[in-house]
C-alpha cells in the first residue's frame, strides 16, 4: 500500500511552554494527520538531550526527555496547580527553543509535581517493568547534579570507575534525588503511551528513531564499560566519526565510543536484542540511524583531534540481525543507509529486508546516474524524503543550487525557476514508486534554512526550530492531503476515535 507521512520532532510541536509537549498540541497534530489521511508521524529520538542539545548525544538509550512532560496533564492529575507553571517563562521566542531557559525553569516545576506525588499501582507496575534501567539512569542523573553537571569521567576515582561500594553508598545518599528522576521517567512514559495510543486509534503510526551509538557521557558508558572499546581507565580506545570528504577536509569526529563487537557476539548480542525490543515497544516503526556501521564502521583513535587517521572496520553484519530476528521475530524497521554507501551496505540492506532511505536532495547530479533519482529506483521497498532533520530544507537546498546542477534539476523537475523547486520535490516524492513518502512541515510551508533542524558537526543553533499554530491553521495540511489524493497515497480511511485526553494509563 502506498502511504505517506510527516517528520516532526516532539520538541518542534507548537505550544506555550517553550518546547513541544505530549498533551493537547500533540493530539491536535495527530488530528491534522488523520484529516490529511497521513499514515505516519516520524519523530526524532525521545531521549534527554545532551551535548549541543542533540537527542543523538543522550545520557541514556532508554530514558525519555523530561522537557516533553506536559504540565497541563500533571495539573489534571492533581500534581500541579496553575500558579506553579502558568506564569513561568519557559522561552523567549515561540519559534525557537531556548534550552538554557528550559534547564532553569522546567525542573523546578517538575519538582513541585514530585512533592505531591504518591506511589500507586501504575507506578509500581512501571518500576517492575523498567527496573533494569531506570534506577541506574536516575542514579547517574542524581550524581551529575551532585557534581555540578560534570561528565562521569571527571568524577572522583571510585565513582568514575563505578566501584561497587561507592555506587551503593551513592544510592543511599541520593535516595530522594534518585526518586525524583524515576518519577520523571514514569510520568514521561505514562504521557508517551497515552499519546501513542491516541495516534494509533486515529490511524497514525509513529516512526521512532534509534541512534546507533551511545554518548560517552551516558549511563551506559559509566556502568557497562564492557560493551565498549575502553582501556582499563574507561577511556575510549577508538571513537566514531566519518572520513574526510569534499564537505569536510578533516572528516567528522563524533566522539562516541565504539562497541566491543567481539564480546557482544559471545553472548548472542543480548544488549542489542534488549535495546531493539525496548525501542520497538515504544514505537510502531523503528528507524535505525547510521545503519551502514553494522556493515562497516569508521574507527578513529581515541584522543585524535580530527578524523584523518581513522580506518574502516567490519561490523557485525547479519550475525546481529539473525540473532535479533530469532529472539524478537520480524519487526518494522527502516534502515538509514545514507552516507558512504559501499557494496557491503547494499548487501546488508538486502539481506535484512529492511527498506532504506532515498533523499531527493542527493539525487541531482547532471550525470543522471544517482540511485536517489526516482527514475533510477531499483526497488519500491524504500522511503522517499524531500529533506531530513540533517539536511537543508527543500527551499534552503534550492537556494544553494548553481551551474549545471541547477540546470539539470530544473530540467528533470520540469520547472522554469528555482522558486518552483520545493513544490517540485514534494510532487516527485509523492509520485515516486517508493512505498512511503515523507516530508517535513518546513517543506510544505516553503521555509528556508532558518527552519533547518540540524547542521551536522556544528553546535549552538541546532534542534531549536518549532512550528507555530498559525502554520497549521493555513493550507499546509490541505496541501498534503491533495498531494496524497493525487498520487494514490491515502491508504485506508482511518476510523475516527474518541478523544483520549483523560485516559492517561501506563501500558
């Protein structure tokens, strides 16, 4: 069945509390997707943001971002009063997130909710189900607070090395602070599963995003160093990144520690099986970021200042996915197979059976030989994008075109001017043979790079852009529905279900 959807992180939803929330504005967005007959809502990772405010550099692979907890829901549950949050300044510009302000204002409000909270059966069920990670994460965050936000590798030696006596002492000394962070995760997932149920009941599936790597400053690196290529002092021997190319002469140095794939293989990749099981429970479809690293990954010596001295190494390939399939059965997974695509990546994608990604902005080489051009698609089993969170918007991309690239693009799209290209990309994605077509609201609105979500290898101005209510009240969603009607992507009509706003029950 030909379907389509929109990509928008929860953080970019409109609303009055400085960042997107999981309450009424999220449900209103689902309603619009349903009315536009869209099958998918693709989001960014739900993780707490770490370095550079990036959800791909998170303190935990399991935890949800407390910034997304909706205070109005907490008020409805008797945990907040209007005066606790209605007069608080969560931001200074409704179009852009101010993470510094959120850090200063969100947590004091959530602590007031925690002070009124009493454990109940729902909370105890959450603890029983998630005890394998939630207490360790809560301890990690409590210790970060106690150390003024410093990363774990700058803590005193006993704690840095996570020696059992020091860790147990910390659990006792920080008991209430640990309780606060456990409470945040309970409230986050209670609200998330209610929102997911509302979406599913209205015919919308959630495509979630799983970063392949863990951050160095994460609870996983602190308490499970054996899964990484660390030395005896828990320093990364090798880190992740990308090799030099025409865009970055020194390559990209991400700094994430690399996995100890040899040891992971010895226990049947249990850590990955557990991780994928968790992710496929909280999402309907899982997008795995940087999929090519499972075929072969770029390894940079720890301590290097750039990626020049890196080298390619073989990944786990089908050994990992055979194990995953054996224990979990088939799962709905999209492989982010972009970047430096070699034959081993193509082979792995084929062997897994996962659909890959095609981004139209990568297609327009005047040689007309790009695998991303719709006329060159070798399979319909893929997802076609006009842009992604890591790329220019469609207009931002069109504004940069010049010379032969611009002439070829205009000829291929059958338009006369640069200004017509964003809409041409939309038509091309929706008319393509790809099973799923996805765009961003920015492309439907014709916005330039002022609305770009992220520029890789930069910090300071990323992950900030938000939709406004007036964006949604214009013709954006009508335009999306017309595209889907024109190019046979409506799918089955969804059943309109009752509002679930009051039904916040953890599943």
